[in-house]
C-alpha cells in the first residue's frame, strides 16, 4: 500500500513522459514494480534495476520481465560499484565499473527516481551497518535525483527492541542525517508498520537539495494521495511523526525494561558522588541516565559504539554523546589508564555486547 502511495505521488512530481528509473530489491513476483505501474508511474522493465545474489532468482526475474536490468550481486555491491565508478568515470578499464556503463548504455541518466530498499533486517547489526553505508552512498554521489522517492523496509528480526517505535526512529535519523551530510534533504512522507510475521517498518522519503530549495518537491502533492490501509497495518503521516513519540509515552518493551532495571541496580550499588565510565551499548544510555538519576553530583564519562546510535541519542535525549569503538576505544582506554592516578573511576560499565 505504501508503495502505491509514494509511487503515485512521485508521478505527480514529474513529467509523465519522463521515464522513471528505479532501483528495487525484488523477487520474481516483482510486487514493487507492479505497484509503480499500477500507480501510473512511467516505469517498466527497461528502466528497472534489480540486484539479487541468487542466480536462480535472477533467471526467474529475467523470464518474468524480459529487459529488466538484473545484476547477480547484493545491493551493497551494486551501490558500491556505482559509487566507485562515479568517482572514476574517466577510467578506461571497465573492470568493476561495468555496472554503471551497462546502465548508461541503456539510457540511464546517472540517478534514480525511485529506490526501494527492502532490507528486512535492522540497522544495528553488522549487516545493518552495511545497510547504513548503502544509504550514505546513495546521497554521497547523488544517485537519487531531485524529487526522487526513497523507501526503506526494516524488520525487528534478530534484534530486541527497547521501546515501541525504536526501529522507525533509527531509520528516519539514518536517512535524514545521510541526506544532510551530503547537502540534501530527505522529507518523511510516512511510516507504515505491520507484521509479516516479524514486526516490519517501511518509511518513505522525498529527496531534494538544500542548495536549490526553489525546486524542492511540493509536499502537498503527497498529502493528496490516499493513506495506505490494510488489515493489521498502521500508517503515520510524516507531518505528525516525531522522534521518541512512543518512548516519551512510556511504551518500553521487555528488553528496554530489563536494561533500565539493571542500570538502576548498578547505579544504586555505585553510590553517591561517583566518577564513572559508562561504555553504553544502546541509544537510551540506561547506565548514564540511572547514575545521574540516583546521584545529583555524579560525573559520568559515557560513549556509544555506533554513530547512528549516538545521533538518535542526541535527538531523543537532547545531549551530546561521544562515539568510541575499535582503535579509538583502545586509545581512549589507554588515556584513561594514564590519568587514573589523579582521577580514578569509582564505577565502570563496559558495554561490549554491541559489537564494540
């Protein structure tokens, strides 16, 4: 349903005679391409790009829709190669840059009008960090055209959520920060939540340039398109969405409650007036918040392992959070060890469970 909504909106943003180039994560059913066509987009197989690492599925895709541009690789590989070849367009050796050249020969203009990344995973895992990189790369080399629609699907599979709406919060912040860091803006059209059978989230954005605000897409066009509706599906318009909406209403999940209770026990054991080090694992900063709640005069040095988690924490909690992991973490710990004689820590929490 959301695909139809954003596709129809996208069509109204541009000349209907202009071909819609799409990058889709599809299977042989081609559900997203069908939704685009049903919504009136000038999209067909000849302007659709699909990466799929399964050789059998690639053959089935080509049989189902002759002329479709199918590449036997992951979305990460495809986007990475498009980025590399953008930076090296003058390189005479095609090598790994054959993807871009093949598309240019087919009439592709160098950017996409519609991108649907149906990831069906989280952003917090190791694969999730590759998904974050995909989104950053799309904006970094302007693979999204002016007025393009970007839709991303994530799922809670394999990851315990801390509060209702956490996955959507991370997705929106990830996309909007990636856009802003590249001189662009990604306005949220809406968010759909449903189960399949794992809880799923799909968010859609319209992309424009911060440098050229006069040609930024007209968001009123999106408002005129009917909201998606289906049994078991909830939709929130982008205008009414705000980060931490459900968290602020106290709708924490079991994992969030367990972390909060554990953090409170740690803070009570630490006692008053402590100087603490908290290598936090999640965006809610439970250890830091518990220490500060119990001890008014506490001094806490806290950090997260992932820039996205830190970005969400900044918006959610309204505070700056350092990012420490890998070599930077080791260097910082060595620095602490040198200074410990003058300012020793009274309490230390090492959150190594987050892939630090």
